[in-house]
């Protein structure tokens, strides 16, 4: 039976928190994408989450927290990591830090690592649920592993309807791409996954950003697997002359089946990316994507497209 889609009233948020306490799964909106939430301290709930998504167990999860006080109970923050959290939390930033000795987050959620990925989301519904629940929640994207991330409640219902207990409908997600992930354990910030915060925004707080090569066989955070965010259709990137049988996902003033941003606005394009990919994937077997600049949010958009196109 498909999970009920409920409005995020105080009563329904309390209901969702009770489901989580009982080891259930709740889809919640965030400012980036919809997340599939489970109690981060409950190993059985996390196993169920991995199974529901078909997610490999070696791929660690992000623990979502209500505030810095909750975060410090789970991870060790250097001066620089704390500065990033102060600047961008609540918001679309995930920090990988050393595990605090008192951490209650399950070893399964961390894939057995001595580090932990932490995020404090900005979306009002996610924050309300975290506060009422009273502890950390893991919340990877609420879709089958490797597929297109959901940015609306009906996406979750279509993808995961029978594998989730409740869906909180917070409307369309504002950012549309996942959080930026920074490894904050070293002397310089390391970009593990481009996201809604640009590299320039990170460097304004902590200069010296490095971009290490991802190890898809031993990831230290989500978003490092080569094939990810993938539609059924075949994607061709940086296309200026599409074939006649290709749907065109455009950017800027081009002729397109759907256009991420006719005006060339990268924030608008990021917000529309997964939604429009889903729409085209329902009706076409081949999709040509217009070139998208690499600067600012373009780095995150191109990262998602490259992984979506990988076969």
C-alpha cells in the first residue's frame, strides 16, 4: 500500500516523529531534495532504509541534526569546520568530521568509518521534525539508489510509495540539487561533492579548497559513486546539435523540449534539473543536454549530469 502524503501540520509532524521512534521510514522535504528519514541511532531502521533504497552498505549516510549543539554530540569540529557551520547552517552544507567518542549514530549509518557526515537542514519541515524527534536522522534522497533524486512529494510516492510509512509534503524543493559536502578533517577543506553551495562561497570562509579524486570503492560520504542520479533514458551532454530523435534539455536561449533556464540562471537551472529530467525520462529514450557553464552552481549541475550519463 502506498504511503499517505500528509501536510506538515504539527499533528502530522508528531505522527511522523512517532513512526521514526518505532523504527519506521518517513519521507521529508529539505531545501535540496526529499530525504528518506530514519532514526540515525537505530541499526534496524537503517538496515531497512538501505534495503528500501537498494543502497550499497559501504556508502555512508549523512546524519541530519537540528542545531550545532546536537552536531557536537556526534562529531568533532575544528575551528575551521565550526566557522563553516556558523556561516552556512542551517543550509545545504554537509561537513565530514571526526567521530565524537560519545556519538550515538549507528556504525551501520557510517559504513564503519571513524568519521561522520553531518548536516543541519534549513527547510522548516525538516527542522520541525528534527526538533520534535529530538535526535539525529539519516535522510538520503527518497528514491531508489542511483536514480533521479525527488524534488516533490509525488516523486517519492511514485518511486518509494510502498517502502515508506509516511510522506510529508513540503512542496517543491527550492535548491533542487543535494548539499555540498566538505571533508573538514584536514588543513584545507576538501570538496567531496559539489552542491547547492558553490566552491567560492566555501573559500570565502575557509580558503584553500582542494578537490581530491573520489574513491568510488570506499566512499567517505554520499555522492561519490560514478553512476548516480540516473534516468532510464540515455543522456548526451554538451550538445549543440541534437539528433532528431533526442529530447533536448536546454539552458539559455536555445530551442528545447524543456529548458532549465531560458535566461541562463544557474540557480533556476539547479532547481529544475531533477524535475525536468524526470519529465523527459517518462516520454523519451534519448536526451540531449545543452552546455552548462562550470562556474558557481554549474559545477554541481554538471557533476549530477556526468554521473547521470555514466553507463
